[in-house]
């Protein structure tokens, strides 16, 4: 059995602030849902938390996470690499890349899976489930296998065969749908009727992924702080879909700020395949559907947005940036020539950075960190 953190006291709504006992709220805040606003919940911790410097990897931050113990495959402690040539080309002070592709299954999702699986096991659930086109499914399959629990991944028949093999080999079962839209109703049915434990979203409009899992993304912020300390970046670029990673990174920096360890929270920039979050920042309702091309960046595709995306951007005084789909191959090539072989969706960070510098959203002399979410070995040639 995995041990829950004793500092964990309550859950709260990102939008209305209502507090709840620690349970599973798969459709988000009950109060906001009644008013027609799907919103995810997060957690409140109380006590003298600290970074456990006698421990390694994500266990260093167990005081700030929902579970002190969790299934592990050696995730976390990914390096921050300075890319001086890119900084010089763009007239920036510093440019860093956080290599999340060095996690066990090759993506940042390995920070979410341990806590979602730990929660499922602690509740006595027999099966975890995710609707996924790739990275989340591969990660969850591996961590479910490590914990000895069944795993179902709901995907489409057009799934990348590289991801398909990565999911099936650890023993997870693929449930194939004809379209992405069919995944969520089926997943909801299985959660309600078969007691599968959900790790990703299944409601429309979405709230985001499992709150216990999202907490794992906070460790990215803690690692950036420990590695860069007094040279914290002004801006952080994050490839984004429904903003689980974006919100987790914000919360991590908020923890550091609240404990007086940093003076300012870096401005978070959501990198999108087409305008979604940017439209909401211009006044559109986040519950709308947003159409656009994400054919070259499937991992950050989708036509919906979550409240947590808007909250992370506004609270960090950040923004959203849209890339050009027909330039994704160029982005990958440019990063490869710097030594970073990334999945298409991950490579969007460099295209976004160039645009942000060009329009002076990121001013000359600033320091920037880009999160490289996934390696390029997952893309079908």
C-alpha cells in the first residue's frame, strides 16, 4: 500500500475556491459543475514542508506530493541543458532546455503516472484507464505493470504502431475506437459501471486529468529551482493541450514562491498547434470548441481547453503562442542540429520561441527555459 502525505489536508476548486475533503471528483468541482463550468480540483497542504535533500529523484519532494511512496521506474531528475548557440542567435541572456524525454518511457507523463497509480492501488481499484493517443498510454501501461495493476488504454484505430507496441508489451489492453470523440463516453461508462480508475479526462467540456497525477508535474519546477537557483528563467515554454503540465508547473513554482525560495514566478507560455487558449485570452468562453489543424502535432491536438490552462497563464502573467503546422519539420530539424531529437509536438517550442522574440513578447536579454516533453523516436518516419 502506498502512503498518503500527512501534510495533505483538503482539495480546492481552481475557479471558485470551494474546499472539499480528499476524495475523487472525476468531473471536477461539484459547485462549479452545477453552474455549467467544468473545473478541476487541486490540493492544499499544511505544515513545515521541505525538500528532502537526503533522498533522490522525485522522493526529494514527497512533502509536496499527495503520496510519500509511489511506484517508481527512476523518473525525474532530468537535466537542464544550456543552449548557448541558440541564446546568441536570438540575443537572449540564457536559453535552457529541460530534457523530459529522459524519463523512463520517454516523456513528461512519467511524472503523472506514479501518483495516479498510487491513488488507484490505495483505493483497491483493479484497473486504471486512460484515453490516449500515445505518451500517456505508454507511461501508464509501464507504471501499472510496475504496480501489478491492470491497465486499459482507449485510443483510435489509427494509433501510431510504435506507441501501440509500447502499451501492449507491458500487458496493457488497447480498446480501439473509430474516432477520438468516441473515447470519452466509453471511458465514462467503464468508470461508472466497471469501476475502472480514470487517469485522464472523460468529460466534455474537459476538466483535465486526474488531480493526484497532475501533482507529479510540480516536481519539474522544484528541479528547475534546485538546478538554476539564483538564475531562474523569466519565461518557460510548455507544449500544451489540456494544460495538465502547464498547471502542474505553475503550482510547483507557486509552492516555491510561498515558501520564500523564489522572488518571482516565471511567466508560463502555452505553446499550441493552433489558436485555442489565445482565443480565450481574447475573450472567448473556455467551454467552446475550437477548430484548427494539429495533424503534425497529434500529442497536443484536440479542440477543447480547460480552465486550468487559463488559470496557470493568468496567475503567472504568461500568454499563449501558436506555431505554424507546415513548419513543424523545420522545427525538428533546427533542434536536431542543436543535438535535441524531439517528437513533433515537443519540437514546437523552438518555433514558438522564435516568434515570441520576433514580436518582443520575450524581450532581448531575457532568460528562457523550454520543456522538451518527448523524444523523437516515437514518431513514425
